[in-house]
């Protein structure tokens, strides 16, 4: 993406908790103006599409907010030790539920809820209820994003093992 971040490109207020419909409307409005057939702006269309994709993904959206606030790019944070144990226990419950559709659905719902709680903590940190110095903020956000990514991997793995069903 260019110098302008995805929020600026789409003309949206920089915040983690964005309304998906609002983001889509902003993208559609700007995309219609920049459509290559109407303006010859292939580069601008690609820039708008990249901005929209970045804001649709909560992990990318969080990283964009950190970048806007001056946080240096960094590799993904390591999972907290307690989270590793929690994931191992969760994985054992998944294995125990295998073959019982109701039990599998309950475990998947639990993983999705835990992922959403972690995203909520990211939003709390980024949208002002947990203000901190930039380095501390970036560290805390990236630690939560590591948890989100871990749940994403677990959900994807469970879906693959369940005869290729796609994660919701």
C-alpha cells in the first residue's frame, strides 16, 4: 500500500471497531469514481481494493492502526505461555469430541467466542479504553493478535479434519 493508510484511502475514521457496511459503502463510492473504465485509474482501483481488503481483516486493520500511530513494523508476537497450554487443552477437547457432531459444534463455538474476545481486547487497546505508551500498546496488541492467529489456525485445522468443511 502507498503512503496513505487504508483508512485515509477510503476516507474512514481510524478506529478498530468499524462498521462493515460503512466500509463497503466508502469503498464502493470511491471505486465507482476510480473505475478503470471511467477514469483509466487502474492503480487507484488497485489501491482502493487493497485498502478495503486490509480493513476487512481485523488483524490487518489492527496493524494499520499501529502503523498510523508510529509503531515500527514487527514480527508477530509469540503466544503467551498460558495461551499455549490453553490451546493444547482445547485441542484435546477437539479430539475427544471427534465423531460427535453436537460436541464438535460446541467446541468450535467456544473457539470462535475466544477469538472474538481476543479481538475485543484488541479493539479496547486500539480504540482508547486502554491507552498506553506506543511501545507498550504495540506489544499488547501484537500479543492479542498472536492469540487471534492461533485460534484462526486451530479453526482452520479443525475444518480440514472435519472433511474439508470451511471455517465460519
